[in-house]
């Protein structure tokens, strides 16, 4: 059994013990749900938003959804016309909930997809598979209240993202410094955190923001796994060759406009035509917490060998 499942079951067991309730309710269509805790909120009229903490896990112990894991509650808009239908939809259960309620119920995958998701059951899921729901009503909001709640959540998420990025920057700086020291690599470090080695000084024009440039590159993550190259011979050597990419050629983009990662916008601007360099780019100047395919994980530090082939006039 997964740790998340165990924690969920322990939470609800403690809640049931502390509140001394296991009241069972049967809806008109025959759905059963059990109160873990009964809230003290008032009846929720139509056109209100229910803010739910929700988790559902099937009888094979596979987690389908967890708001605790995503960090964002589930929002459901209450519409009487839809929710009052006695068709076996789980909305029939939601219709009866008030602020502070915590409940649990089980339903077969067949009935869940047919009556709630209104979708065919995937072939990989048995129709008799049991899906166990654990739900808590965190709050109920009208439209104005919901708008304010979402604005507050968005602001908090942005603050959390900044804090996480700052923490990751510190981690990346240590990892890059250790890597450079272990490999006896001397770099120039910019104020933003970009490390670079100028391998060949160019003699042509130096680009400015808004100009188009053509760049040859080979990229890998700090642990040595290559993920891309604009040079055919290198792509073949590193096992990256893809005939659909033919003809291999320098990438062209407009500098300083955010069309490439921050590390490139800053780094390429340091070069002159014909110049070559190696960039060591912290994750915040690359793709941050977003993974890019199977070869670039979240918070990856990227390394690029680059050549500024041309500044397009």
C-alpha cells in the first residue's frame, strides 16, 4: 500500500474517531456515502462554488487524483439543473454537502464513467474496479468570493514559485561550482548566474536585442546526457540523429525576445560572429521546474557548446 494511501486512511480514521460519526446516507438513485465528519455549514444554493479537498484511489491502490499532491483544491460549480438529476452521478452526492463536511464513498469504474464522466470505459480499466473517494468541503463561495479566492491563490502560488526558484538557484550554484572544480574548468560567471567559457573569440558583428542570429549548438545536461545538436555529425555520434530533422542547420531566432531560454538570450549576446563558447546554465535560466521530454528533467542544469554563425542583417 502506498504511503499516500496509508496517510489518507489514517487521516480519515482519526477524523472518524474524533468526531464519533459514521453516518451513512443513501441517495435517491442508490448511491451510498458515509460521513467522516459532518460540517456545520448551511445548505448550499445553486450558483455557488464548492472548494473540495479530494482524493480517489482504486481497489488496486492506484491513485487517480489527489488535490494534496497537486497543491490545488478541486473547484465544482453547483448547478441545480444538473446536480438534482437522479441518474447515479456523483454530483448527486455533492449536492447534499455543506461547508466542513468530510465524506467517503465507493463506486465501480463502470458506473463512474457512465454516469459521471459520460465517457466510455477505457479498455485498460475493468468495469468492476472499485474507486474509493475521500472528499472534504473546505469552503463554499459565491462568484465574487471565488474571484477573490482565486486571486489570492494565484498570488500565493507566484510567491511560492519565487521562493522555490531562489532555493533551486542556490542548489544549482553549488552543483555547477562542484562540477567545474572537479573538471578543472575555469569560467566567467555573470551576475545572473550564467557561467561561460569563451573558447574562440569571434571577429564579426556582435548582436543586440531584436536582431536575428544563426547558432550552431550541442546541448547536454550536467550529468553528461546529450539531448540535442544542430550539427549532423555530432547528432550521429551522440545517438541523437533524426532523419526527420534533415537538413541539419544552425537554428535561427530573434535575440532578446524570449524565443529561447534566458541562458541563451544572455549568452549569445556575449559573442561575436564566429565566436564559440560553452555555457553552464542554471535551471532557472533554462526550463526551470518543467521537464522537456525524457532527456531534460525538471530543474535540469544545461550545458551548451555554441557557435554564433551569423548575425542576420
